[in-house]
């Protein structure tokens, strides 16, 4: 089994506020990478199929209240 050691540059502040969260995010920025933007390719309508829902799930959803009732 591999023993992975994690070294934090700053202790975790679990009770911190927004300023602490923003500081944590600022420290993580160098670790984030922006993926290359991939152009969306159109999908042929012949490849789009319907959604099948199991009868039990359909009954469950049918029995749920509408939003806002």
C-alpha cells in the first residue's frame, strides 16, 4: 500500500469566514489548470434516443408533489 503524505502550507481553518475561504482559494490557484477549449460538435439526430424510466421510478415521480404546492 502506498503511503501518501500531504503537506499543507497552512493549517485548515474550519471555523473561518469568507476571508479565510478566499485565502484558501488564492493558495490553490497555482494548482488549477484551464483545459483547452474544445469546440462542441453537433450530434446527429439519429444518435439521440429517448430516455427509459423504470416503472417504479415513474410511479415515484408521479406521486411527488409539483414544485410550489
